[in-house]
C-alpha cells in the first residue's frame, strides 16, 4: 500500500464518528448494514452521516450497494487489512 493511501484511510478513521461508523460496519459482516439502521443505531443526523460515509468511501474503506430502495454500506475488509499490513510491514526491522 502506498503511503498516501494509508494516510488517507487513517485520516478518515481519525474522526470519532467515522471510526464508530466503520467499526459498526466491520461488525455487520459482508452483508453490510442499511444506512437507515446505521443512522438510527449511531444517532447521527442524515446529512452528517452522508458526509462521513462519503469520506469513508473516498478512502476506499467502505462501499455501498442498493437493493430496491434501501442503500447498504459494507466495510472493505481488503482495504482494512492493507492498512494494518502497511503499519506492520516494517515492525521491528531496526531492532
């Protein structure tokens, strides 16, 4: 993973609301969670939630899919693992 991509992902996760959203989506598994349920569970206004979801999508941390009239958000586990691996890749190299 490139430094810029890792920095963008970590920046987005550095905000408490976005981190809470992402943690909830990770917990929901590969089926994801409907935006309405996410909004209700986290008690975040719709416009605020939309703003935070947009940031997470731009960082490649989540994807969205539509089923009928329902919009689902799904964590991108591959990107999560890439960020974790980026942080661990050089662990203890100088030690």
